[in-house]
C-alpha cells in the first residue's frame, strides 16, 4: 500500500472512530491532532540543519508538472513580485531585480505528499535576503505566498466580468467583500487562487529561495515561471509556483490545500 493510500486509510479510520466532521478539518479532534502535529514538527525543526545535496538529477520529462489552472498559467502583463505586509520597505521586484541579488543554488530532493520524489537544481534568492532588504518586522512570525495560478481558466475570468457587470446593474450585489476575511482567503465566487502560509523560521532557512531558474536555465512556465518558492524543508504543496505576492504577517493564515485539511506545517 502506498504512503498516500495509508494516510487516506488511517485518516478515514480516525474520522469514523472520533466522529469528526471532514468539512471542518481544523476543528474538534482533527484540529487538536493538527495542533499537536504542528508543535511536534516545530520542535524537530532546526534552522541550521540542511537537506542533503543530491548528485543525480531526475530527467526533466519525469519531473511532474502541477498547477490548479486548467492551462499552464502565464504571468500577467507587467508582472512584478510584490513584497509587503509588516515590513519597513515594501518591494516590487522583476526577475532582473532578483538576478542582481546574491544568488543561491540548491540541489535537494523534492518530496510530494502523494509519495513520489524527484531531484532538480534550483537557483534564486534566499528569502532571508528578501526579508533583510524589505526590513521585515520581527513581529511578522509568518509569511504568506500568493500565486496567480487559480482554479478554472482565463475564460472563467471573462464570465466573472460579465457577472460583475450584471451585478452592478442590479440593486443588490452578488457578493459584498467581508473585511474579516483572512489574508489569502479564497473568494466566495469565481476562481480560487493558490496560496500557502509558512512559519518565518522555515521561510528563512538557508535552503528556502525564490527560484527563477531550474537545472541551469531560466525557470520554465510549466514549473512555475517567472518565480516560484522552493525549499529543502517542506513538502511539495507548500512550494507555491507562479508567485505574485510575499506577505509578512503577525498571525498565520491557511493555504489552498491546508484549507481543505492538509497539514499546515508540512515539514520534511
């Protein structure tokens, strides 16, 4: 039985035994177990401990491609990576801006929650360097990473625009923005964007980078171009591709998969 299958089986058994509600994965027994798991992983995490440098690369054709959009996402016109939140000097960075910063190269094994692994070489800028340049506040103990990758397709955006026009023409709008919505929370209607939130220590691990290159070349669209998050300390679903924003927060938010019950810390 595969690792993923065992996890699914055990999760289902726990749900049945404890009477948990899978629609509210962060509450009750499941929530308590998640908090215990997060605490245990934090205790095991060491900021100075490095993932092993691998020698052999996985053939590019064998390195799985993943995005939640129906098609390979393309960067919006005039794309820049926005760094904001609790920081003294918000940044708006192009890939050329990142290339001018100190470069870091890593070659570590990528682990997917579904059980497969692969190796690639990545190069980019350490997030610790981004935090230093932006003057990230020590009170910002969490970092949220947002993507322009989103469920559905760009055609859905056109449909949403038409629906918005219809709503403006009516007396009652379809959806009033809720000021209490958590940072990164998925919209109530339309496309759901990919995002994830990390603890600050993991984000500033020496092997956590904003990668703009893979295997010695510019990052390719199907692997997260123009910039993606990469690290040797997290499972694959935490490494947000097609980055659009890096946000320093005083409290943790969620994530595309975390909001659906996947573990939040997800360390390796």
